[in-house]
């Protein structure tokens, strides 16, 4: 996994995930509701796996050459 999202934590809060992705929490919530971002429900708490966030980034990369 990339060091960009490797915080040493198993799961991130919405605030931490949004900060890591450099988007607003509101945008993150919208992406979650649309099924674009995987999430984990722990009771009423929503958490995000840093590895899932990295996978989402990798899937959305466009342009340039990949080697």
C-alpha cells in the first residue's frame, strides 16, 4: 500500500478519510451514499479502510503512461 494513506490505523473516521483524500466530508458522504467508496459500519459509526481508499484512487487514475 502507498505511504500516502498508511497511517498505521486499521480504520479511518470520515474526517480522517476526507482529509487523506483531500476532499470535503460532504463529498465523501455523497460518494459513500452513491456506492463509490467502500465503508465499514460499526454500530452507527462509519469507518474507512485505508487500503480501500488507495484502491479507489488507483482505479480512478487517468492519463499518463503506466509501466
